[in-house]
C-alpha cells in the first residue's frame, strides 16, 4: 500500500503519513524500535508541514514516538508537548489527554517518582471512566500501574485488589489470551512471590506464561527470521521472572522447577524451529508458486553473499552498504513470504511440556538444558504495557541448568555468573587448541567443577547425556571435561548435543532420504599469486609451502578475497576410505567438488564435506583466539573490510575455485547459502573442516554459523569441529567413525568409540586430537532405532 501511495501521491501527503503510522505501530509491537522511531519521525514531519505544529494528529505522532524511547530525557519532552497540544485543542477531559497522562505516569514510575506517577495515573483513570465507562479496557491500564505503585510502597492488599480488578476488565473486554492480560498476571504472580504465597505465585505465573506462549505461536507463524527474533526478545524478562521464581522463591518446589524448565524448553531455539518448519513445509508441497519463492530466496541470498565478499568494487562504501541493505530487505520480504505460504502446511507447534520431553527420553538418558537468566529484584520488578523492564531491577546474567529424566521430577540449579564462567571456558578452549599445553586437564577440571559437578547429582545414574548448551557452553566439548575421579567425561558417558530439548520431539518425525551418500573432498581451490597474510599483531610473513598441506583454521586477512586456501590432498584419501565403507556413495573431488554440485544435492542419505571452513569476525567481537599450530601464530578467523551484520554471512566452506572465482559461483558457500540447501531427509552431515561448529553466539538460539545453517536446511545430525586438526588425524577419525556407522553403531556412539580408541594411544591422549569433533542432533544409527 505504501508503494502505491508513494507512486501516485506527493511524498508529504497525509495519506502516506497514515500508512507510515500503521507500519510504525507494527514495528513497535514486534520490537523493531529503531524502524518504528524512523517511521514516526517521518509521520511527524509530514503532519507538521500539512496541519501545523499544534494539530492533535501531530500530538498523536509525538506521543507514539515517545513510547518508543526508553530514555526519559528523550520521551518526557515529547509527552509534555503532546499533552499541551491535546489539552489546548481537545480540552482537559478528552480521552486522548488521558492517554498522554497515563504515559507520563508510566515514565515517572520508572524514575521512582511514585507520587507524581500516582497523580497522573489517577487523572487518566478519572477521565477515561467519565468518558468511556468504568469497564472500558483502557481503565485496566491505570489500575495495573496503580497496583505496581502500591506494591512498591508495601501496600500489598490494595495492590492485589487493583490487579484483580484490572484482570477482570481485561478478561471481560479483551478475552483470555490477550498479551496485556498476561502482563498483569505476571505482575500479580510477582506480588504473590513477594508476599510469600508461593502456591498462588506459581499458578498465576503459569497462566501468564500460557497466554504468552499462545501469542508466541501466533506471532512466529509470520514474519522474517529477524522479526521473530526481535519479538521473542521482548519477552525475555518473563522468562527471567519464571526462573527467578523457582531459584529465589521456591527452590524446593517441583512445580516451580517444572514451570521454569517448561519456559526454557518453549523459548529456546524457537526461531530456528519455526524457520526450519516453514522451509520444510514449502519444499514438501513444492508447487510452482512455492518453488518460485524458494528460487527467488536462493538467488537473492547468492547475490547478497557475492556483494558482501566482492566488496565495493567501483561503487563507494556508502553505495555498497546501501546495496547490501536493499538485498537484506529483499531477502527478509521473501522470508516473510515463506512463512506466509507455509501457514497451515504443517501441524502448528503445541506448547512443549516436561511430560512430553520425558516421554521422548530413553530410560538411560538425562537431558541437560542450560540457559542464562538475569536475576530480577522482585520488589523492583514491573511489567507495564508499552514499557521495557526497568534495567535497575535486574542483575548480571547467570547460567542455570535444568535436568530432566524419563522418570521423576525436574531438577534445576544456578551455576553462577556468566561472565566468570565464560572466562574459564575461554581459558579451557585455548588449552584445547594447543597439543603442547600441559595444563589442559587442570583447566578441564576447573570448568567441570563449575558446570558439570553440580549437575551430575541431578542426572543420577544416566549413562547418556543429552546436552543443550547455552552461550559460550556451545563452544566446548563436554566429553573433554574431567570429573572428581580424574576421568574424562567421555569415559563414563555417551554425550550428544541438541539445540534445545524440544529437538527430541522434532526428531520423532520420519524423514526419507532421496539420494545415496554424497562426498565432496579435496576441492581444486586454484593457485592465485602468492599472498601475504597478517598475524594477530598485524605482522606480515609469507605462507611457507610446507604448511599449505596442513588443515588449519583460516588465517587473518583484510578480507576473504586475499585469503589463500591451501590444498587438502589428504582429504582425497579420506573420501576413498569412506567410499570403501559406503560403496553406493557419490564422490566429487578436485574440480568436481563445486559449490554448484552441493547446491544441487537432493537430500542425500549422508553428506560428507572435507574442505576448509572459515568464520569471519566483526569488529565488535574483539580479539580472537590464536591457533598455536600455525606458523606465525595467526588468528583462526578473518576480519573482513565490509561490515557484515548477518553472522551467517561470516562463516562458510571453501569449494572448488575458492581462490580464483568471482560471481555467484565463486567457490565460497556461506552459511546463509547453506541454509537454503535441500537436506530434509539427510541423516548425517559431516563437516570435516576447521571450526565448523563455531560462530556468533545468540542466547536462546545457539550458534549462528554452519551449525545453524545445516539444521535449517533439514539435516538430522551434524558432526562438526570446534578447532582445526591435521589432515591425517581427521582422516583417521572419520574413517573409524564411518566404519562404526556401517557396523550399526549410533551416530553418537560411533564417534564416542572412535574418540575412546584415540584417547588410549599415548600420542593421541591430549584432547586436541580426539575432542575437536562433536555430534549434534539425532544420535541413533543411520537406519533408525535408538539403542
């Protein structure tokens, strides 16, 4: 509609302003505050020019813009100007005057000016009751805010009464599933927790969470991935409150622990789930119109990746950035179209419960669901419509773990400061990457004491740990931790990784492979002119030929076009070894191991890719770990000249022609492009390359890189690496792994037995050699049937 009106009307026409206002409201409701701010500012400019600065419609736009801001210094002047305009033009008793009064009351309550907040709130309530009636839905908002104020002042009885009246009005006028009703219920649950009435606190929080979950299902059925992420981000404080209710107020309550675990299970990896189902549904139906949308998405993704990696070329940096933004917007529009077309094609996601997860768990397994949360001060907490959580009411993020077994209750435990634990994880990861380090076992024990030792008592006699990590926990192999007895965890446990425990339900859906196994190895990268690569200290030294045959992480460079991908001739033998185990496999090596061949793959039973992987850092990520196995000690990743915002464009795989080609078929497959592959039915994807399990971390959604991309594409199981190891070691590990698979071992157990065999060899005892590769997703044998 906006395009049509902008085409036929003047750019400052009021009809254009009305559409912009509606778009801004949608952006605000889904958490896209920056876009909402830009749109509202344009609305104000148009209305001021057309109507004058004192018109009520200008006041409406000012009020809406003020709602976007969280900084009172920005929002208060806008509210006060809107109030003055409305009182002058409409009279002091007009409902729109009450709206601005209420917004000012919310602002002042957030500034702890409760006397002033109550005054403005009661004025708003009185105006609305006089003009709209005592049961109008608008009345519920000042009642909710007054309840917050009385709670903070210690008058719990009055606060509860006000909450109850607000809830009754919302139920009568808005129904039982409105998100504003859930917000007031969450406030009431918080009040019960402060009072110590834990039974009511848990049941009321449960009802609030159920309503939020209902609205999450509706909202995630539409929109792009970014819109879905932003929307879920607006509800993070409700998850924090639910976890805090358990850990701080009801630590010994099974019901509180189950409620918190349910919330984590329902929120974690939710966007990945939604996007994967939308793509799978469209591929499954695959009518010409659907296929056209998928083709357009694939083409746009390729053009975006090409534009990013080729750089500005003949255009200016500003023009290049504008071109990137235009393609990103085009891709988002296509993602929205995919979501729209897939509605109704798959069974809507039902609320996940601990009971469902328990039914899907093997009797000998324990699900370890890690999460992060921000500690909330119950007395300072408030959930007010159109307002974010008061930042002074929350503490620094912490790790928590919930443990679920097939039988029995849920166990949950706070593990400590995320910042402190992440520092220990970094030290451990650095030691893992260097086989010459002799402190790796000590550091492994330090991490185990903090992360796993408290959890083991909750896991009981479980022999199989299904680990759903969070944050930087995604970047360590848990099997390399050392317990109180001085043993690596792999010696006692089978370990598999999940994005979320909800994967257990997703993996129950049968998928049929369409083609035999496909192996790509030893790509012909090409031989450009020699280049000089920068080390972390910006020192330059030529690559030595002796190092080019060694599989290592990509070294630091100004951008990807200056990076040399050395040959990996040893991977050809790796491919032959796997072919001998799976003779029906198709093997593509040399010039045949192309990006185009991979993109044309149609759900092969197994996909094995032996090549170089890369992960580009952005400037905000700070210094990266050094790889001690590289000459000159360069970094493990590349800093690109172009500011690449999408982390799925900052990681990928190098295929034939990667050192030479330009254009869309340039030998570089980004993770974003990999997410468009058709792997629904592929039982196993093994990325036999450097750092294929790393990427940008997003709390609640895991690792944004190749790991996420291949799950989006439909893969059941991934075998990925957390640091670079040599060609020979990788070939040894992969040959043993596929032999185990051929013998009927599970996708997880075959890798475990391979690692245990390597661990027993004196020259392979350091976890650098055996712990780099991990198995994520389905752990059963390739022919199905968990054992």
